C-alpha cells in the first residue's frame, strides 16, 4: 500500500470543489451501512438493501447502498479525482486493490477486528480520516422511539457526545504515538440536527423519504417514495439521502485536503492550534471562536440563520488567537 493512500474509517459532511487529477493513489473505506456499497448483498443478513427503492437515483439502480444514490465515500472518491467508484471488497478484483477497496458492511458495528485497523499502518497507511457519529438522536428511528417523533432525543445525543469526545481524544493519541502518519477526526455532530439542515435548503428533517413500516428502519421494498428527494435529510429512518451525503462529503473533503496537505510542513502537536469547522459546525453558534468567520461573512458574531442562508460553503482552518 502506498504511503500516500487514504483511509476513511467511517461510522458514518460544502460547495463543489474542482479537482484536477487524482489526489491520492488509493482510497480504502471501513465502516458500517452509512458507507456500505454492496458488501452485504450475498450475505445471510437482514442488513442489506439490494432492492428498490434503494438506488432510485443511482445510475446502476439498487447496488446495496443504503441511500437513494451515492454514499459519502462515493462522493469523496469523485472529488478526489478517482474515475470509478471504489469497489466493494466482495466484488473487487485483485487489480482493483491497487486503487482501493470499500470494506464497509451494514450492521457491522464495533467488532473485535476494529482494533486490528492499526496494523494497516505497518502496511503503509499514512493518512486516515476518522468520522465521528452524527446526531443519532435526531434520526427518524430514534425520534419515533424516544420522543413524540417531532424532537430529537437528548438522551441519545448526550451518549453520542461522550463517544465522540473519546474518539477525538483517541485520534489525538494516535497522532502523538504513531510516527509518520496523520489521523484526522471529522466532526459530524456539531450543528448536525435536522433543523440546521433547513437553513441549507432542506425542507424535511424529521421523517424519511421512503415508506418505512412502524418499528422498522429500512424502506419497504417497491413502495412509493417522496418526489422531492433533494429536500429530505433522511432517505429511510436511519440513513441519509444523496443530497445530505453531498453536503457531508464535500465539506469533509475540503477539510481533509487542507489537513493532509499541511501535515508535511506542520508538526503533529500543532493540530490543537487550529479549529476545523465543517459547513454546519462553523456556522452553528452565535459566538464563533476569534478569527474564525465563514467565507464572505462581515459580522463578528453572525447568527446561524443568516449564515446558513448565505451558504457557508467550505471548511476553513482558522488560527486561534
């Protein structure tokens, strides 16, 4: 594996970025259903979606992606200059291993093998993006089971905060102990509630686009779906639409590119001097850190609504005063 290869450890975020040439020789993906692109299709598992309406907006139709279209890794791969989608491990040829594979599997969760990922460093992996959890308490599934279906579950989101804090600390620890590599934590939680997406042009944040039976989370096969899919945050009761994935992927890509490009010139210890703000993160609060302003912002303390409507479009790396 080349030393410049990318790894995205995704557990499951924006203006279009023009990429000239492939940004990395290879791209490997690890994760669950948020990143799965067909690895479960031939498994004896309920966690597979190789049926309609999944893939409704994907060129090849239902492929095992838990969305109506492209996943976050799909879009990051495109932005990175890869001509083809990174193939699922279950269908990849030995030759395709030279450019990358997607090992994500729906329903995988945390397994004993998770700790073995560090062995990839010994094989040459040097740039790893680790995605934190989003606001799971705001998914339709949790909102239905933990509240009246209209508000997010604070209890679940508080648990996610604890997990993400420990994950961020772990990433920092890796950067201190693993020489010659760069681990980057991608924050998907801050400002990521459905209401925040409303300011980005979405209109429906608390319900699924497809038909989901009570008590379940996946789309009912061959049942009607919403016509205005670009206005929905969620595709089923747990997974996001392609429109949401584009927001997440493009914002994450901008930040990952900047961080990875700077790693050669900057010591690992300098990471804490910077705040990496995603599309939603950097606009979410009325009092952003000193020196951190969205592109084109004139106010020192912009309101979330104004900045979302203005279209906070890129992740910016801001030095802390």
